[in-house]
């Protein structure tokens, strides 16, 4: 077991093929993946991530509301003392916004054309980092 | 890591501490043992309700209806949901929570998804311990949803004081009902999707099967909530009459014995796993394997020779 990941689709966007594909690929790479489905609120996502004690949250957003949604996710994580959970994103997100989101703490943004291998390597790194911090793995 | 502080916080109802304690217990090993030493044992298994049945029978959807009822009561509701770990890839999709997202922000509902991690009995090795942690955090009752099972996978009987087994039309005829399986350990049998064609034939087959040992069939429809009130009534009745069947007769001896065996195995399994986990190299020479088997025998001796 490499780590525990929550994959969610926040906001008003029902195109979940990408999120499901990533969830399945993470499963095949040895992760335990909680998939929470479409049209989730930031509150639902953060509350679920805390109860499941996940290492990484992955959000798929194709609606254009990424700046607002990521800001709210970070606000809630901080408010509930869960700032150690790594957050990554994927979807249709313009280059200037990627720079803004990375500066705000999103660990990576994947857009169409990103390689699966590159994503898996990042999830492994982030999950390992979080689990070491939490004392769940020692190596 | 200060285990005493984590336990104190979870007993105050701190969800972050509870979630962390569960992760520690799932990881196993000496830290998990040290933590569990400080967690009170379950006061009563009547507070643990197992939900089991075939994949797609509607366990998660029906549990959604039950959570809605129990969350209105005084105490928190705990839910432990087990989904299968891939035997090839070692990963898992934990897809039960998606049925319960309307409860995600409810302060009265605590949900934790677990992967089976190699266990074949329908729950994971850590499940019994996770239930104890939820109970210590004030959850009454704690529902445990198993992996989709049927003909094998009755370990839930060792963990829950009350087992609800679901079936649905389209999963098999009366011969299937006669086969051994989760029906053997069920205190309540639920015929879900009772609106579908084939429900009345299934009801007859179940009734014929239950004739041999007593027990009650409740028909439900998790989509419109039909039968849920009756199911809640039956669950509450059984929780308050621990050790008795719905007919008021004492639980029959062979089922009780089977339950004791399952319970003993559930206690033993994490200890064996913890011992194996301390041995870093699994590419073992024969001498080491012999030593591990001897240790496994030692571990199990107090149970086999009480």
C-alpha cells in the first residue's frame, strides 16, 4: 500500500471520466483511493479527507472555478488543522492560473497531455512525504 | 508520537485524532499494539451492527437510509466500510462513501473506509480494532459494511453483535439459498430491491430456508425508503435483547460456537500479522520460515489451550 488518496470533483461540472481514470490508475499503482464523485462542496471534500486521514487530495476541475475552489479548500484545511494534507489538481486550467495556484500551495496541476507516469511519480512522492511526517512509515 | 494524547483527544470526540488513531492501527506493528492497549474494550457488542451480502445487493444504499435515521438520535453514528484490495496491484477503490455524501458534513456521523488488505473474510484484519476506536470516540451504534460476500466471508460474525444479511432479486434461485454462507450467521435477512421482478419468488425461497432455523425476513427498497422503518425497529429490538433470536428463543448453540471461533480468529489475525510485519525480509530462508511458524503456534496457544 503506497498511500491513501481522495479524488473528488468539486463544483458544478459532471465530466468525471478523467477523475475516474486517475482513481483507477492510482488503484493499479497500489494506492487506496476514496472516490467521492461529482458536484462536491469544499466542505464535503475536506470533511471526508479528514475522516479518511488521506495523504493527498486530488481535485478534478473543468468548470473554470478553480481559483475560488482551491482557495476555499486551503482555508478549510487550515481551519481544521489539516494543512499537512497535500493538494493537487487537474483539468482545464490556463497557464497564468497554474502559476497563481502553485504559489497558493497546490503541489501540482495536471492539464490535458500530462503523462500518467509523471502523475504517479508525484503521488508516490507526496504520499510518502505525508506518511513519513505522520510517523506511519519510517523508511 | 504521543499515543496518550491521541487517545484523550479521540475520547473527547476529536475527529482528526480518531482518524489518525485508525491509520496507526491499520498500519499495525508495535505502535498499533501500544495504542490499542490504552483503548477500552467494547462495553457491548450489541452496539456493533454488521451489514453484509453480495456485491450490488444494495448494502451501501440501505445503510445510507439507516444512517439518516440513527443520526437523528442522541449519539454519533459510526460507519466502517470495507472494500476489496486488489490481489494483483495491492491498491483499492474505496467506493462506499460516495453513497453517503449527504452525511459528509453531519457532526453526528463518522465514516471510515478501509481496504481489505489481503483478508478474505469480508473485513480487514484491523476492522475489529477500528470499531473499538469508533466506540471509544462515542459512536453508538457502529455499522460495519463488509466487502461484497455471499458463500464465504462470514468473519463479520466475530465482530458484530448483530448481523444483517442483504440479498436482492436476480442473484440466484432456491438452491443458492440452501448453500452455506452469510445467511448462516445472519440475525436479520433483508430482501432489498423488493420492487423488482422476482422479489416474491425470492421471498418464498428465503422463507423456506429460514424455516430450518427461525429468523425474520424484511423487505426493503433503499431507493424510496420502503421497509426501512421496519428494519430499524428490528435492529433496535435485537440490540436490546442481546443473546436472543427474534423469536425470543436463546441463540442456538452451534451458531454461538461458530461466532466464538470467528471472534477468536479476528483477535488472533492482527497479532500474527504484526509479528510478520516486524520481519522485514519476506524472502525467507527455510529456517526463518520454521521459526515464524513456531511463533505463530506460540501466539495461538493461549487461545487453543485456555
